[in-house]
């Protein structure tokens, strides 16, 4: 299952003044959280060991990892069982509404038109990571429900 794809974002009404890579920033922040918390699949670990170490050492952002290693696509094959279950509950959600995107908008004060202007850097990642941490803890405490409300 494909959760997201940077190319879905840089088509259509994408801001002309931004590089296409800006369409990967929000995906990359969530992906970086997953990888840093050891929710990568064994296959991904074997294929991208060096890049994972660079990401964990904050030398490669999640967006750059997505573009370099995953051909812009974030799929269930990238994650282990726990990572996939949390991603379905939080990133995709029921009817494909994303609690993650809601949190991203709120944390950065952006909306669908301005979300791509968030800088792809570790400072921004460290702003959103506590929200993801809290959502993960709430999801676990609730018994890992299929959808996080």
C-alpha cells in the first residue's frame, strides 16, 4: 500500500516558487520519526543501512531520504508491523484523513496552500516530533486502535 508520494504534492496548485522537493518535507518528517524509532522494515534496513545511519545522525533529512532511497514513495514495505499499524492509524486515518497532517498544520501554522513552505531541516523535525511521540503514546495507551481520533 502506498501511504504517500511526493509527486502527488508537487503537481497542480503547487507553489511555483518552491522546488518539487518541498512536496516531500511533511512525508519525510513522519518517515524520519519512524526510522529514528526503529520502525523501518528489515528490507529497508538492509537496502539503506548507510542512509539510515545518516538520517539517525541528522546528516540526511527524512525528505532527502524519501527522495534518494525511496523514489519519492512512502509505502507499507518501508515499515515493520508496528510502524505500519501506527501509520494507518495516524498518518492515513479513516477515509484517508490524516491526524498527522492536522498536527503538522497546527504546529507550523500552515494550511493546504502554505504547507510546502516549511523548511526541510532538523530544527523543524524537532518541533513536530514531540507531537508524533504524544500521538504514538496515546495510540498505544488506547490499545492500538485501527484509527487514531
